[in-house]
C-alpha cells in the first residue's frame, strides 16, 4: 500500500497543475495574433492556461451579457466596448486600447480590373461586395460609415453580401465568390497569397482595439495580468508582427 501511495503521488505530481484558466473573448481579426500571445503568456506564466473564443465583437458582447463565463473581452472597436461599459459588464479601471488597425478593400488575386477607390465600387465592374453586418461587426460599421461619408451607400448597398464577421468576408474574397470585400489590413496579411489589396479606405477617427477585464470574471487577478501582458513590450511586438499598430 505504501508503494502504491508513492506511485499515486508521483503520477499526480506529473500532471499539469493549472493555477488559473482564463477565457478570452476576442474579435475575429485577432485570431492569429492572440493565439500567439496566449502561447507566449502561458510560457511566461507557468501554470496558467488561456482559452480563446473568437467571433464578431457584437456577438461576443451578446454572449457576455447573457452570462457566458468570460474573463477578458477584446473588441475591434470602441463602440462595442462602450456598450459593454453601459451594461456594467466591465471591471472598473481595466479598459485600455492596445492596438490600432486600418481598413482595406481587397480583391481576388485574379481580378483583372480591381477598383482603385470607393467610387469604383458603384461601377458596373463590381457586382458583389463582402461587408460585415454593421449591426454586429465593427468592420462593417467602419465600411458603411466610409461609404455614407462618400455618399455612395445607396449605390453600393444592393451589391452587399452581408457576413457574420471579417474572416467570412476575407474567405469570400479568397474563394472568388465576391468581386471585393472590406477587411482589416491585418486580415489581408493573414492571407497574402489569396487576396490582394485594392486600396486603403479612409475612416473617421481611428480603428482602435480596446480590451477590458469582465466584471463577472472568476479570475480577476489573472485576467488583469493577461491584459497587462497584451500591452507589454513583448505583447506589442507580437501584435506588430501581425500588422497591428501601436495605440
């Protein structure tokens, strides 16, 4: 029995002992960068584990509002984070912008006469445009705002193929199912051989990415540590590697 007890203790000691397991809900455009950030964080903090949930920012907000167990929320826009704050879903003093991005129109690599400006999207050469649902997808709101500012929305609206998140827009373009799509610069960088930048889209203000600890987090200390890591020099270097700019 003594030998068995020693063996059991040895087996238990060999198992990973997670001191904290975090759930991070992050915008779809953060997929590659946050996966790398999570791996780096776990390496720097032995015993910690980070699980990710990627989706459109508006969808993530709805999940958190309905009680989904989330520790950190990272949005692709400040409007969605404002809504989270209004609903009192964020821990006080934890909100911060950690990155910025740019809006592009991309086309399939084989496009022979790609649009060169927003006005070209209203032309006969462009029939289908992938654009995230503005009601829940920040990139869709940025795109719609840019088209409205240019007084092109009425001419373009009928060509829009609504998508659930920016990665779906990217996939539609990569597969050649649409003539053009609105995505972030970082998303285009994730598929450099499958989509081609047509032009940059001017937007009002900046495309800022905020994150915050969720008020209902069961691991508030660990959640704050992860948020700080994202804003650290190491975290920023990873984000910049994936095309994000400093806030």
